[in-house]
């Protein structure tokens, strides 16, 4: 289905013309009646749609969105109010009927087709959430995948103040709606607000219905009967605020999700994404001329040392296009199973000095030989002390065809970097 625009006024067409636009998306089709310019020309009083038509459109939109969510869509919808623009999100099979209903509503001021289409799309949510335990069968009561259908029902039950005890099976779902604890307290405190919504879910007698299949996690209804309440106390502790992964105020409410993602990268490494084809070996050499997926992968792993050490800038930029580097900048990635646990970035430099690795000794000499120069080495936290850094340095030296003692190191070196440098070059190193 392609995008289309249907004009409701005779030509010539302009911004004043009323029109219905059709814009397909992945999960649904946006069908929109645009009468904004028409209202500006004729005046809001003369061109306003009756309130019952706007209400019918709202009803149709709600029913259609339920259908789309039931198909598995997990995103959001955005639309405006009023009668200048009526935006509907429709499943693909109902596009033609929607266009016809909007045309009838605009030209004939008749909302019956909108009401009829809303009735066709309406889901029996009230029947699905009736009290008691029962099975809803796939292909009979619903057609969606059982897990998707159960997720949809849970959301609808939550909106009604219900807690849905449910389980999906290949043939359907087993459900038992119950009032949530908050809903029970609200009903007890404000009974006048629930006169038209009586409690039908509490104290539902057990019936001799179909046998519910057992599962590994058996939920006995009486498991919490006659138990002792949990006792709470307050003690003085001084937990840390900042995390070693580099996340500041790591346990504040706003940063929980972001901290978890950063901490996973810092501690065990970066999972190799599905769009990366890494077939052979455990070290990959990436340059600014590599594919964009590889360049983005290096940029993501480069965030770990930046955040951990508080650097102002990352050591790798993706770049808009693949292009050669004047200094032969490259990155070495070391993987373990499906995780990248080591990262080294280097480039060729021609200005170096000698250092004995003694903190009290100054740098000496002035060498202009072009050497591979290590800008940064990083290892995932749980793999530190396992010769990951040494393997990366060895890979750099072998690629350059020189001894490890002839490599150059960026200063200042961290204590861990100094220990690594002493292992690979105990008689001193070149620095830049």
C-alpha cells in the first residue's frame, strides 16, 4: 500500500481543500481527515462537525488502537483534538471502510458508518475479564499469539484496577482476574464512586471448570494464609553513591536503567550485535575505513573507559563516511564468546621520548621514528589481570612488525598501564 491523498472538494486543489490522507506504517495505516484550511475559509461556526461525529471518531480510534495493540504493537500513538483534523490509526484490512466512513461524516454529516465500524472493531474485553478462572482458546476466543494476547489483557486489566493471574499456553491462555490491593482500598474509601462498577471479582466461588495445566511454579491460592507479617527496621549504613563503572549518583531513581546498561558494559563487556559478522579469530582490527557497523561498535565500546575514567572525550569517532586516517588510527577488539572484553586504540606517531618507568626519572632523548603509539587500553572489569591487555599489545606489535619494546605509549600512564608496560618492556618504554 502506497501513500495517497483523496480530495473531497472539486479542483483546483489547494490548502483550502478538504482531503483524506493515507499513510501506511509498519503496524497500521494512518487515515486522516484534514479540514483545517476549509474551516479557516468558511469559519468555525459554519463548518464545524457535529459533536456526535467527533465522539464516534474517538470511539473508532480507541477500538482500532486496541486491535493494533492486540496484534503485538508496543509503541505509542499521537494525535490532536477537535474537528479540524481527525486522525485514525487503522489495521490494514479496514482502510477502505475508514475512508468511506470519514467521507460520509464530512460530506453528509452522518456518523453512522463510524459507529458501525467501531462496533465491528470493538473487542469483548469485558467478557474476557469476567470473574472466575477460565481458559480463552486461541482461534476461538482470540487469534493473536497467546503471549501477546496475555500481555494485552494484563494492560487492560490494570486500567480497570484488576490484577490478572494468567498463564499462556500454546493453545490459549488461562486467566483469573482479581481486584488489586489498591483498588480494594480505593473502593472501601470512596464507595460512592463505584456505584456503577460493583465488585464482581472478590469471593468468586470455585467451579468445576476445565483442568488448568500445572506448571513448575505452582501458585497455591492458600500459600499466604495464616502467615506472620514481615518486620521492618531502620539501621544506619553508608552505602556508596558513585559506582566504579564511572556512573555518578548511580543508585538515584532517575539513573537506575542507565546505570545498569553502563555497568554491564564495564563489568562483563559489550555483547556483539547481530549485524556484526565475526567468524574467525578472537581479535578484530577496525579502521576508519571499516564498515559503519564496525565503526559504531568501536564507538560504543570506547564509552566504557571514557565513563570509568571521567575523560572529556571518547577515543573513537564513528564519522559520517568511511575515510582513510592520516595517522593510521585503528582499534583492536578482543572477544570472549559473544562479548567484547578488550579494547586498544593506536595510531602512528613520529615524536617520542624514553622513560625508564621510574616515577622519579624524567623523560630523555628525542626520537623521530614513526612508531605504533598506544592511546588507550581497556579491559572489562571481571577479566582484568587475565593477560587481556598483554594480548592486545602483542597483536598491535605483530601487525606493525616490530618488537613490543618498540611501541610507544601515551602519557600519563595509569598505575595499571605502568604495570602492563613493565611486563612487555621491562627495560623502559617510548612515550609521547
